[in-house]
C-alpha cells in the first residue's frame, strides 16, 4: 500500500475518533452527589471565567447549583448549573455549562443562560 494513502486513511480514522470521542452522550450522565466539593466548584469557576473571557463580559461566579458527570475513556464531562452575577448590574442568573477535563486540561464546551 502506498505510504501516502495509508497516512490519509490513518489521519481520517484519528480525526473521526477525535470528533466523536469529544461529544458527551446524552443518556450517560450521573448526578454529582456533592456540588460543594472544592473540585466541582473549581470547574464551575473555570466555566464562568472562561465564558466571560471569551465574550468580554464581567461575570462573577457565585455557586454550583447542581451537576452531572460523564466519563468517557480518559475524558470527564461536567454538566453544571452555576449561578453567576453580572458585575455591571449585580443581577444573578443561572447558566447550564458543559466542561470537559483531561487530567489538567479543561475546555468549555457550552455555556447557556437558563430562563
């Protein structure tokens, strides 16, 4: 087999594993028992600060209201409901956020206000 064809096929396989491997499965969430755990709070703080940084907003983390976890391979997904204050007007809102973690790497996948 030609080396370039093998490389292209191998790259396509790795790409599909990467794309589909980073997507949480909707029916696999497990409730987090202790949302006051410092590690869970750290993830909530990360979600708020990362969203604020990416959108040039002034949000301040308040608390984690509830959460679920999903473990897929070495990745851990955290779906949290967090409360954050808008620094400008002081109003609090709840947001649903999804963060994936791989050891010390965190990535914000979603951050949506709840009505």
